[in-house]
C-alpha cells in the first residue's frame, strides 16, 4: 500500500514538488517542503507580534512550546544550516519584541542595565532606533 502511494506521488508530481506530510524527498534525502517553512515563519511572526497584548514571559513560553513541537516533528529532515539560520531569525524577532516594549530611551537604558549590559553600551543602544 505504501509503495503504491510512493509510486503515485512520483508519477503524478514533478520530482522537486512531491510532498508528503510536509516533507519532500530528493535524491534519497528528506527535506522540508517550502510551504512548510513558509507556514513555520508565519506562525513565528504571529507569536512574536509586537501588538500581541500578553506578557513577554507568556510569549516566550508559547514560542518555545511551538518550536519544540515543530522540531520534534520536522527534525528528521536534513537541514542543519537552515536550522541555524532560523535560530538567528527567531532570536532577532524576540529582540524586536523586547525592543518595542521599551518605547522611551530611559526605559531602554534601565532595562538593558537590568539584563546585565554595561552603562556605555546601554546608552549607545539607546541613541539608535535599531536593535542592539
């Protein structure tokens, strides 16, 4: 039964578009389907939305919950470098959410110092509107 399904996928779809449960199979390796990655990024954007009126602690809890589940399911695919890139992207999204919570320069400096950043660095980050 499973062999027939695989044959049907190969015959009906072009090799690079064949997808099964969010995975694609290319040259004997398992990869994420591009649509899977797109849905993942959409969900992370929704969870790190700066207009979501919940505490940062709850937001981080929901993000970690989603990431754990996603990696447990899609972790069998080969794509270490993509995971590193996604990790950097997610960390940038979380920094953005923190940065948007501190609208005033004084709040930014105090919060950064509370997190362990030196005074000079905190003031330097305060001057710019970009991420630290």
